[in-house]
């Protein structure tokens, strides 16, 4: 076997190994997180160590602690289901009623303890028309 | 009136592009050049109609014609003129017209420059161009028409105005720059397909497609870097890259295009790798459309907000057709694209390029896999699994480090074959510098991290290798009267090569910036005026919190003294603000808070301050401080990349 063929074979096996690894990342908990819908979570009785959930903030559910403004709890809803979330930390500017959020953290006793709270970034701003007058 | 002209122009563009298909069909049937000429004119006329529609929309935005839904949604009387212009691409309908506008610009340029020289590619180029063009015109006509009037039973007194987050210079200019890159990659796609279908891959073609690639690459790079710069300076999470699907979507085509720019050099020099290059050139545009599909369909959850109209199925169909067409012609022209020449040795310049290609593609594949993983895993067993930033970092950092070393190894290799003795001789200097800096890091760093260690060695290896190459070229040429003149002459002597080296130095500087991320620290805390806190060798003292009503927002202004605790000297006075936009609105839901950052930026580190909340009753401010080392090197590296690429792209006298 000449040098070029050997090198080609080595490269081939390295790539094959890499691809095999990628197809198996599902088993690696440190790299992946399962996305749950709110309805799935509402009917979930087991605790889950790592979850990611997307939904909307239930109007009038934001409760900021009287003692520490960084402490907040709120409900995330989707259709008719909702789940309570607690979070400690600085909240994004767009955090308000009906804002779309993505929450990551753990789930126990029907409560999400969020470690990460993201609101949808405003790279597109599709709002309903305001300042209108009906004829 | 003007809006009606714009609306008619878009409809007319649709008719014209449709007619171009008919004339292309007639040309195919009767082989009469006149038909081809008419088709060409139809495509050009389509472009002119799109120009007209674009300027009509611009006019309506500038005069605040709120009878148009789009104008009312994205601007108001208070919107500054600059942002009225940038509202052109702030929403779905406008951005699609803007996409057509850039396609039109490229269609005209491609027809009058490239196709003037490569006449045999005209027919197939026009078919593909017309197809791509018609897709976007179709969307503008039937799905998201920017000239759509507001409902007849309402009067809009004032528009919504542009989101304050988007009222930032870099945010305003990064989408169009990125769009130029995205749209430009269509020309590379068209050229690759047209030349293969017509079996006419010539030396001129390779040169021409390389120039287009450099142009597109420059814009893609600038767009990506500017997006990061905006996120860092405006969004307030202290980072510039979050591995979000939208960001990944712009990085994937950048990687394949980078690979293409390198491997097409082998085709230019030795006529090899035609099949591989065909795949790279076509997959760049396919990845652009895949990215657009991801961005605009909402199939993957992203922090970037998506639009209300669902364009997903349309883009999916478009994507499927592009892939099918490309694969079909790839197999049909497989034997034509076969090249008898093989690479003689892997210790050669072309071998180096090949490694670089493999690494870039591996990186692209890894990112694509991670980005699409939620869809793939859901299709597999119904569970939607996301991969976090840890996946992208953990897998891409080692690949990136190999790439960093390869950038230094490449210039040391000769074409065809490099003998062992030559290799040893050339590697001596960069290897020694690399080892010395690695040892230096081990001695002086209090915290040893393996990736930082390898990155420092890689940075010094590649930097010394490239600077060594510059020195060699400088020594080789005839000396001019003074030093600066000699340096200038040296750089101009081979624009492509030296431009490439400048880009590589830019990327090395980016890596220096990336190293800084390993040392980032942050703290969240609350302070009342007069209180102070110690963090990471600095004392942060809150002097005051004041409030002020301004033109379009209400602001809480904080003032923080930052004292260097080692010297006890005042370093800087930071003034992060908390702003409330639309504060006059009686509905609190419509008010929008925004944290205006203040950053103390030096070449070594940034002190990044965010005023995130204010409790007026207790007079307590909530703050976040981040110490981000070496961030400025990312921007310097980015600028150098763009300069280097422009330098390589700019035609020299010899080219003319």
C-alpha cells in the first residue's frame, strides 16, 4: 500500500468514527436536552433532570419577590395547559405577559426550576397595527 | 400612486420572468439565437421592474405612507430617516423584496460581465437564474406583498415604529450585507451547474467563479462578524455567538464556501477535483436556502423570533427542487467531471488544501447535525432533542484547533511534493516559536487549560509561519527606495496569495479572541446609591441613579465608578441605562424596556455593564458586570479578514 492510500484510509476511518459518534450523541446527557411541550409536561408525574420548554408567559402570572427583584415565578402556557416556572437572575428586557419564552432547567413537583430564560429576540418585529382609528 | 406603481412593477416582474421561460424553451426547440436574446432581455427587464418596486417601497417608507401595512408596521413619524431606509429589510415582505432586489443586481452584473466572456453558459445560466428569480418574485406577489394596503375600514394615525433593539447602526447594516452574501452564492451555484451541464469548464470559468466566490465570501464574513458585534453591543448577554440555529445557518454556507475557495485553487493550478468543487459550489447555495427554511419556517426553536406568515413549505419545496436538480446533474455529468490526475503526496500544498477541506466540511456537517438534531430525533422516535452550546463547543473546538494549525502548515508546503528535508527546514522556526509560547503559557498561567494551551501554540505557529512567508517574499524581491515602498510592492506582487495570508492572520486574531472566552467571569448584584461591591480585582461603586424623559424614551441613568483595586485608581465611570420605549403608552404592555449597555473596552479586556432593573420604591439598582478578556481581537480579526479578502478580490493590472 502506498502512502497516499494509507492516508486516505486513515482519513476515511477518522471521518467514519466521527459520524458514528455524532449519530450517538443522543445518549450523551451532557450535550443534549429533550424538548417538552407544555401539555406533555402538564401530564408528567416524574421528575426530569434536564428539560427545555417553549411557550408564552401567562398574563398576570409574573410574581416578582418583594425582597429580591431577581427572584421571579410565572406560568408558561400553550393552548390550555400551563406550568409554573421559578427563576433567579436578571430577566431579559422582553420578559412580560404573553412574551414567547424558551426555558431550560429541571422539573420536579410540577415546577420548573429554570437555569436559563430566553425571550425571543426581536430580529423580526411583527406586531399588530397600533394607532388605528375605525371608520 | 407610487405604491400602485410598485405593486404593478412586482406583478410585471412576475409576467416577464415567466415569459423568459417561454423564450428559453423556444430557443431550445428551434436553436434560434434571437429567442435566447429575448429571454436575456426579459430577465434584465424583470430586474429593472424589481429595482422600480424597491425604490417605490423606499419612497413610501420615507414619506410615511401609512396606508401601506408594511410602512405602518415598521415605521412611525418619529422613526429617524436612516431607520426608515433600513425598515426595507426589517420585516418579512420587505426583506423578500430586498432579496429580489439584490438578485436583480447580481443578474444584471452577471449578464453584463461574466456571461459576456463565457457566452456558452448563457442558456443554462438563464434557466437556473430565472427559476431562482421567479421563486422570490412569486413570494412577493402572492405571499408577502410589501404594497399590501391596510384594511379599508381603518385609518392609521401613526405607524408602530421600528423596534428599539433594531435601531442600532450595526443591526441595520448587517442583514443587507449578509443578504448580499446569501444571494451572491446563487451566482456560484448557477455557474457551477451551467458549466457542468454545458460541459464547458474552462480556465476562464475557474478564474471567474473564484472571483465571485471571494466577493461573496467577503460579504458573508462581514455580515456574520457584524451580527456578532451587534449582539455583543446591544443585546446585553455579553456574548457574540450563541450557536443559535439562525447563526448556524449563516455559518454553514460560509464553511463550504471557504472550502471551495481553497479547493478551486487546485482546480485552477492542476485541473483536479472538479466533482468535489461542483459539490462545494452548489451546496453553498443549498445551505443558504436550508438556513432560510430553518429561519423562516419555525421548525426549530430559536431565540430569534420568526415571522407570522409561514413560508416553511414554500422554502422546503424550493430546497427540494434545488437538491434534486443538483444531484441529477451531478450524476449525469459524473464522467465529464472525472479527472485523471491524482494527488501524488499528502505532504504537498494540494494535500494541505484537501485536509483543510475535509476539516471544514466536517465542521459544517457537525454544525448541521446539531442544528437539525431536533427534527431528526423527532422523526426517529418522536422525542424532540436539542443539543446545547456545549455540543457545538465541545465538538468544534478540537476541529477548529486542527484548522488553526493547518493554516500555518499550508504555506510551508510546496505544490506536488515537499521533501522531508525541506519540510524540516521550513517547520523549524514556527515549531520553535510555538513550543516556546506553549512553555510560556505553562509557566505564567495560574490556571492550566488544555484547549487554551493548544490554541496558544496554534496561534503562534500559524502567525510565525505566515509572517515568515511575508519575510521571504520581502527578501526575494528587488528593494525599492524606502522600506514602506518595498513592503507595498511585496504585497502587490501577488494579491491573491498575500490577500489570503492577511485573511489567515485575521482568523488567527479571531482565535486569540476565542481564547479569551475561557477566562470570562460575571456577577449579578444589587446596589443602592453610595454602596460598592468588589469583583475580579475591581471595586464597583454606584454613585447615583437619575431619571430623564427623552425624545422617544424614558431613561434611568446609573453612574458606576470602577476602581482598579491593585492601584486604587479610578479606571472609568460606567453609565449603563435602563430605557423604557413607548413609555407614553397608557397600556403598560405596549411599553418596552431596554437595557443600554456601557462597555469599557481595551485591547486586553472589556468591562461590560448592564443596568437590568430598578426598584424605585427602595431605590435599588440591579446590575450585571462581565469581565470579557480579549474580545476586541475578534473585531480586529474580522476587519482584517474582510480587508484581506477585498485585497485578494481586487483586480490587479496583470488580471486586466
